[in-house]
C-alpha cells in the first residue's frame, strides 16, 4: 500500500480535492511544507479566495506570483513556494503568451468582448487553475506542485473546465460566426448568408458597435484556437500521468462523504491516479464511557471547596454529559469513516487526522497536522 510520504517524495503533482471546509488548503500546505523538509523544491498552488493558505504560511497575502516562504532549517535543496491565483492576471498573461505578436495581444486585451468574456472565465477559477498548472508543470521549476482546489459547488467543474474554452473556440462555431466577414473579406456584418441574417438581428438588439467588437475578437482569437486545444490536452495528460496523485480530503460528515464518493467515481472514470484519502477533523474520544464522578469528583470537591457543594457536583455532571455527547459523535463518525473506507481504492492510503483544538493558521500548527499525516514512519 502506498503511503503519503511516498506520494510526496516521488510524485511531481499532488491534487487535493474534496468538499468545502474539510481542510484541503490546510492539508495542501501541510504536505508542501513536509515535502520541502525532505529536500524537495515545492510549489503550493491555491485558488482559495479566503486566503487561508497565506495565513497558514505566515504571509499576509500573496498574489499571482510565486512567492518563497521562509521556513527555518530546510535541508539542502528544500524550498517552499506558494502562489495564489489571481484569475484575471492569469488570463491576460495567457493571451500575451499565446498571441502571435504584441499588437494582436494588445488588441485582444483592450477588446470589450474579451474583457467581458474574461471576467466570466476568470470567474471560473478551476479553468484558470488548469492554465496556470500547465505553466508551472511544464516550466520544470519545481520538483513537486501541490494543487489546492477551490470549494467545489459543482465538483465536475474542476475537470471539465480546461476543455471549456477550447470548446467555446471550436472552429466550426467561429467559422459560422465569421462567415459574413470572410465571404466579403470585410468587417461588414450585414453581408449575405445564413449567419448574416442572425447578425442583422443581433446588431438590431445589441448595436453595430458591439458586433464589430465580437467580430474583431473572433478574428483575432481564431488563430489561437489550436494553442488552447493543445494546452487543454496537455493538462489532461498531466492529470492522468503516473507522476500525478489525486488525494481526496473528507470530513466525517454526510455531505462531505457524498462529495468524496462523487470524486471517487469521477476520478476512476477519467483514469486519474488516486493515491488515497485523508479524513480530517475526526473527533477522538475514549472508547469506553468514563465515569465523571469517579474520575473528577474528588478533585472538584477539593479545588471547589469555596463553592457551593451543588456547583461542583453540577460541573462534574455537565462534563459527564459533554463526554457522552462526544462519544456519540465519535461513534457516528466511525460509521461514516467505515463507509469512506469502502470507496477508497485498493492499495491507496487512508489516513485519519484528529480535530485540533486550535485553528490551523501557522507553521507550528501545520507541523502538528504533519505529525499525524506522516505518522507511519
Ligand atoms: N484537523 C483540524 N482541526 C481543527 N481545525 C481544522 C482542522 N483542519 C482544518 N481546520 C480548520 O478548518 C477550517 C477549514 O480548513 P481549510 O481552509 O483547510 O479547508 P478547505 O477545504 O480548504 O476549505 P474551502 O473549501 O473553504 O477552501 C480552517 O479554519 C482550518 O483552520
Ligand atoms: Mg481551501
């Protein structure tokens, strides 16, 4: 059975997936930090709008650029870098890289349709993550990239997103749109042809200027279509590569389990390598019921000598009730964890991380999480 430490020392890409709030960002940061401690050059990529990772790593915030995190006592070669996606900047940079020349790039970037469309696509963090991922993976700058995915409302988005733009720019669609221009070799949308009729209607609704913008945009974008398609295929290839591992993070709750099940199925169907599952935020509790009066009664009476007798007794009784509730919670979590076991593929790791008393927001807390995650050594 593969262990988390093997995944983090051997793979080049680790993708953390799971439902919202289960600890994807926390575990991504933990794994990145641990791998850097093993002497690897690591980039943790997050798309987290809550900027929690930045806090976890002791940074106020970081932008679209890869930022090195100061971690004391890293071994030779060990480096920890982090970046948070700024989706608009990523898209603009993408255009600059893919346009045949600067003039075309500038024309696209100032085109109103591009600005509107890129707002929409930039909103699709999953798409931009895939784009940026392509860049960092092909740059060869890192030994390991840990990708923290955003909270998935529709988990499928993450996998579908890379294809969305290339589908949008499907040649046939563009050709149809551009037909009136190409027929007349002009930018007059009122030319003859099937699409010209639609254009006439559209220009009536949106105005000619808007249509001019659309046509210019499509003419400029047309030649970049192949580039987008190639990048999309490359991202899918990276996802399927044996150098990649998907790790599902779940909490022992029903909604989180459902999402984990969904991911299990989707990853399997797509042939993406599943390395294992981390069940985070598990409440630990003594198996057997504890008797509060026996354990604490005497201590309560001694330390609470100046309190009313009933106060000490009621405190002990409340502690007993709290322990009972925790036991119940731990018991129902056990049942869910057993079910999670069943959807984890054979040979994949299955690790439980305890619910910690304090919020995880600094390097010290990440070390505590790492202690549980890599405890198999
Ligand atoms: N084991 C743990 N014990 C206690 N608190 C935890 C634990 N793991 C994570 N947390 C806390 O739970 C909250 C959510 O964690 P985190 O941001 O890592 O989840 P996420 O899956 O990335 O969330 P989102 O889907 O919103 O991006 C944070 O406040 C974090 O400090
Ligand atoms: Mg997160």
